């Protein structure tokens, strides 16, 4: 009993002494030091309107806003949610109306933020209209999306919607 008491006292004294390491150079969090403020070097003033954005067009490429023209996939056949160390991965398998669907995406509603504990996605793909229907295997599409732990903490239900059905998973 005396050894246990002595060991407890020594370990508590050592633990109390560790509070001084917070400000020492041994702590890796202090290796970069404290931040300091300094003024930014300014370029000479030009006659520029700050409300007009600077365009960086070239003859080889143009910077245009990306517009995704995907349409909903016909059916959602399977949805799995696999946990990872940083969050989860939603894996969705869908069946398009015609073969040849490409650029499949899970597009989040409400900018990927849960509303009332529900996180909603739409399964969209670029689907050509002039293709034959084809077999079920030729029309199957797969897509996955990562969700962070912070988003998962707020969500109780995940719903993925297609053209004719939707799948949901609740915890």
C-alpha cells in the first residue's frame, strides 16, 4: 500500500510539472514561434476599377464558370455508407435509362449541409439520347462521395435521389 501511495504521489508531481512544457522549445507546437504582423508591400496605384474582375483569358483556354448539365439517373439500385477515419464514403450504384452514361456525380442539395438532420444528394449523369437501351450491365453506373466527420455528426439520415426512386440510410 505504501508503494502504491508513493508511486501515485510521484506520478502526480511529474504530471503537474508538465504544465511548464507548454511554453518551452521542446513543445512541437511552438517550433514556428508566435505570429507577427507587418504591412503588405503595395504596388504603385494604377487607374483600375476594383469592381471589374481581372480576366485571364488566353487563346488556348478560357476560364468559364463550369455548368454541369447532368440529368437524374433512372434508378438507384444500391447505396452503401463505409466509415473511414476522417468521415465516411457514400458508394452508390445506379441504372441509367440508356447505355453510355458518363461523368456520373452525386450532387449535394443545400451545399452539402444537413437540414433537420437529413443530408440529401441527387445522382446525376450526362446521358446521350441517341444510344440504344442495352443490357442492364451496360447501363450500370457507379459513383462515390466523401463526407467529413463534422458533416456526419449533424446528419442522422442520408438520402440519394434518382429519377424514379430514392434510397436512404439512417443511423
